[in-house]
């Protein structure tokens, strides 16, 4: 799937704890001794507690794990510049991100658990809108587990304890564990220097469109490239974030100011914006959108951010794609029962490794509905189905089932009759992890992500269209119409041919 507009990491801040002092009254156990060694290594408790505000300017990139062609990488990078002001006393953070190739300039402001976003903040007409709940959750992570506060957060924890020594980056690490906001946290301290090597937290992300499907996600932030700052503070200038074992982002700090004057540039959050923010729900709560469209007899397209199609056959319904979340899939299943009350769902087909195509598969497995997936995507599908969901259990976590999974490696037929489906692995360059669904009786082709309309008309990514035409020719298919996950309705096949011809016409001298 081509890059779109998905989130930035570690953007803002929110409410935080009242930290306790590291005094002689601290219990003299091994965990607290090791923690006090780390506090001294960073400059001492007075230095850390003295930090009320931080202003940093950084550059870096985010690996677009959710948009890249292959789940295991290499990933598409989105480079950006970050200007961030953290005010621990006010419980506020203002972050401006610019320069991203795939994301527009945005300023995000979080204050006491509420967020607003200002799009194109430097333009003549900036647009303010409610921020996202996931931004506030990231804010808590930044405030409590960032390098300025992570040791004090550990010190404030009532359940701080030591775990066995382990190794990170081939270096022995002393490990301290505690709970923050009901989430388990692990702090890795370099056994030689006592400085924090990394901090790790495991928790669900119910408000994040990508990470919600991975259940109890483990995020590990590595701190490195230490710098001695004014007042004796030692501060890491490079932060690397890993999630589900994959490198998510890197930030390198170019400028750092400790306790600068309070900022007067942060936007005021209005009562209307506050109420709009509070009305947001979880990803599971997203409703079906738009009116169901019949695109052929017995075939219904359910429009939305990512389309789903119901295909009625004599012995049941085939669901084409399982986007967004388990909760969304539950609504699709209920809609299928309403539209076709006399037929069960016999199968669900996911045509790509991209997260919109697999985000809701767990609900179908919980319902014991067979899955069809491209053979090369089976490891990803199994990883997602096996992902732990203990902290926020879904239907599959509550009632575990083994998936009935069909790996599609060659031409595969589902059903018979007028709505017979034939699956074809694309095996093309950009469509490497995709497969197409062909309906011979209707001369109708479903092209996964490979046909994408542009907002102002026309079709995006001529390479995609070229590869679709190549698969059609390779398999000898007769196609009159084509549709995909992002098309509002089927398009005439001649539209694809015209778009290819236009893209390949030599430019005038």
C-alpha cells in the first residue's frame, strides 16, 4: 500500500506523577541501589528534579512499518525535523514537525490530557482540529519515560524490583522492573556505566489504527550518544524506538535547552475542542460508513476508509478483506447476517500484507471462519493471530481458536455459480504481497490496493496500473470492470488502459 498519513512518534505530553525524593529513607534493596547508581550517573537527583522545562530541536525519521511493501523491511522512511517544548510543571508539550515527505507540517499541543493539532501551522490559514487520544497516550510515555524523568518514575513506583542481568547490544544490563499506569515497564541499565540503555513498556493501543491490531505491544526506546550538559546533567542525544521487534523511528537532537523561559506560543484549547476530543472512541468502535452498494447481483460493497465486499454464493458468503479491527469485523459480520440472513459466512479473503487488509482477521478466526491469504503473507497473518491480547482481550483471546488458513500459492477457486471467485497471486514488483480476485461471470476484477483514485480525479501510481494490466494479460483474463479497496465503485477497464497510455506518452520537447 502506498504511503498515506499516519502518525508520528513521541509527539507530546500529559499528566504525570508526583515523584518522591531519593533520600536515605529509600529501601536499601538491590533495585534501589542500582537505581540510585543510575541517578548519580546522570547527574544526581537534584539535577533531575530541577528540570522543569526542556526545549529540543531534532532531526530524524520514522520507518513506515504500516505502509511499506514488505512487513520485514526494508521500510519506507519519512524524514522530518522536530521542535519540541516540554513543560513538566504545566503538564504541557508543544511539538512542531516539518519536512516530512509523506506527512504535512503539523503542530501538536497537549495540555492536561487533551490534545489539539494545528495543520500547516506556518501557513496563512492554519487549521486547528482535535488531536487524537493516541497522541495523549504517547504524551504520557514522553513525560514519564523520557530521559529527564524515567529514573524518577522508577523511584516513585511502589513495586520496583530487580530482574536477572541480561544483554543488550552485547553489553550486560542490570534490569529494573515496575508498573506505570497498569503497564509493565523494564529499565535496562548499563552494568559498567549505570546509564540507562533502554526503557521498555508493554501495553495495548486501542486508539491507534495500526497498533491496535497487535494487542499488547512492547515498545523499547534506546537512549544513546550521551552528552554532558550545563549543571552536570548527562543527556542522551539519540533516541531509537523499536516496536514488535522492528525499528520504528530514530531521533537525533541537534539543540537542547534546559529550563528555558515558558513558551507563550502554545494554542489555547477551547471548550468545543475539548468536548470534540473527549467524544473520540477506540478503533473497535468505528462504525460502518456509507450506504451498501450492489456492484453485481449478489455482490455488495460496504464503503469506508477501507472497503469490504460481501459475495453471496449458494452455500454462503465470502467476505473480501478484513480491515481496521476485530470490532469493525464484528460489525461487518452483523451486516452480512442482515443482508443475507439465510446464508452463513463461509470464508474471508485478505489480499495483501498491508495492515488495512488484515486488521480484523482475528474476529473471523474467533467465529471459526476459514481464511484465504497469499502464501507469502501467511507468516505475518500467523504472527498477528498469535499476538498477545491479555491486557485488552478480544473475542479470540477470550475464546482461542486455531485458524483454518488456506495459503494461496497459485490460481485458487472459491465456490461455484455466478459469483465464483478465482484468486490469482499478483507476483509483480509493487504487488509482490498482493493477490487479485476475479469474477469470471461478471468480467469483474478486484485489484487489491493496485487501483487508487486521486482526490481531484484520475488514478495514482501508474506503475500499479501497469502491473495490474500485466497480470490480466498473463492470466488471460477478460475484464470489463475493475475495483479495489480504495475505489468507491467499479471502474471501466478502459479507464486503466487510458491512464497507462497517458503515463507512458513521451513528454513534448
